[in-house]
C-alpha cells in the first residue's frame, strides 16, 4: 500500500510516517513550503506559518533520512496565500474570527497538496497526516466515517469536519489510536531527532499582526452606544473577549459584537455573550447524505468548547439553524461548528451569525 505522509517536521507527523512504515506500507514523505517571504534563521517556528519554516523542513528531511523513506518539498505558497491568508485577512476585516486550520485542511493539505503530489508523478493510494483522529468503515452506513481520536485531550476531528467524503475515503490517521504520551515515547525509542520537539502553538508564528497589516483604531461602545474607550483595530478582538480591552468599570465587560460598518467593538456584561441559536453556512455532511428534517446532535462551536445538545434544522442554500438546549457563550461568526453523534463527526459548517 503506497502512502504519502504530509510531514511538518514535528513529532506527530514524523511518527505517522514511522508507524506506517512499520506496518509495511510504501511510505513517501512530503512537506509543503507555504512561507512566501524571506526565510529566517531564527530557529523552529511556534506555528504552522512563519519565517522559520526552513528549520522545520530540515527536521522533516532528517526524519525521512532516519526512516529511509523518499522525501519531497513542494511549494504551495501561492495556494496558501490565496486560499488561507487572503481569507484570514478578509474575514477579520469583516469583524469575524476565522478558523484557518478548518479551511487549510480541505483546501490545502488534503486538497492542493495531494493534487500537487499526484501532478509530480508520486503515486499513492492513501494520504496520511499526524492529526489525532480516526477513519473507520461503518457497515451500517456503508461508508467511511470520521471519528474522534482515542486520546480525547488531543482529538483534532474538529478541524477535519469540512473535508469532503472523497477526501475522507483516502485519509489515514495513524495516531488516532495513540495518546500523545505514547507517540513521544515511541519516537524516543526509534531515536527520532524530534522526539522532544515542542508542539506548534498556533497557525502563525509570533501572533497575527504581521498578517493583518496596519490597524484602524475605533471606538469601544456599550449596548446603548456610550463611548467607553478606544480599540487598536477590530481584527484584534473576538466575541467573548474580556482581557485586553483597556476599559474599566464596576463590572467585567465582554465583547458582544464587532461592527465593521462603524469600526466599533461593542461590549456588555457576561450574560449578553450567551446565545441560544446560530446560523451556519457551507454545511458539509460526512456521516450522512444530508438532513431533510431537524435532528438532534452534539455541537461544538470552538475547538476547546464543550459539546452541547443541539437541534439542527436544515435551511435552503446549504445552511442550517442550530438551536442549543442551553445558551452557549461566545458563539463567534467565522468559527466552525461541528456536529457529533457520539464519537462520529456527522458534519460541520461555518458560523454566520448568532441569534437570541
């Protein structure tokens, strides 16, 4: 079985390649170059995107050499700029908080990268990564389904909910049955040089400032329109934010709304951040063909958000209304909402707006 492994230079993707080789697969490692600016010798990045990219590429190359597998570096900087970075900037300009990982996975990692691998003449049957998730064939549904990882503290199925069924059919996630501790132990036992390398903490090294460009300060207002202070740019704020507002009052204040038309950040008390409903767009179904009537699922509105009981109602235009049994804090436009049935990812979509 020929498997291409997307290698980032970290311990997880390195062990994905190692485990597949141990299973007898014909493994090829690939790394995508996405940084479009000048390289830097600052050392390993703390995010997926940054000027220290070459250090991670060198780590991936060294692991491939240790495992004795072919290794290729493919340039996807233009595709990444077009599909992820431009989207990231435009969403923040609209007062939304985008999820770049949820967009990168279907469009770049499992999309453009897999396509470029094929165009480069590298044949493969499956495409693998070091993400913590599982893909299993469901006899009842007669299809492969995406499931949570065994290690729920590392489960990354949330970021994969927008993959197409065709992409799911061709995916392998070798770490899905392992815990993070097991992965690091196995890497050390194999003598891999990245066994103790820290995990990436975000999608961009050093924060978002260098991606967003110049900021446009504006007013911080309460719900009645009273001026409470100034913000340095709406892109630096998100729904539910309490810290870093630079305002004082008798009660803690939270961001309840971002109004790009007025270039204003609206704040209110904690209770005003809770909403019962949301509208999701571009809904992607994996475990089912689609919804014809309302159905109950567990729904997650952010990666680290606790799942909550919700009624999902299909709407025209590939949209859905999600009504929670209990109000949820900080439902944020631009983020991904993911629907679960137990440990199975039913589908997901992009949050357009929250409703009372």
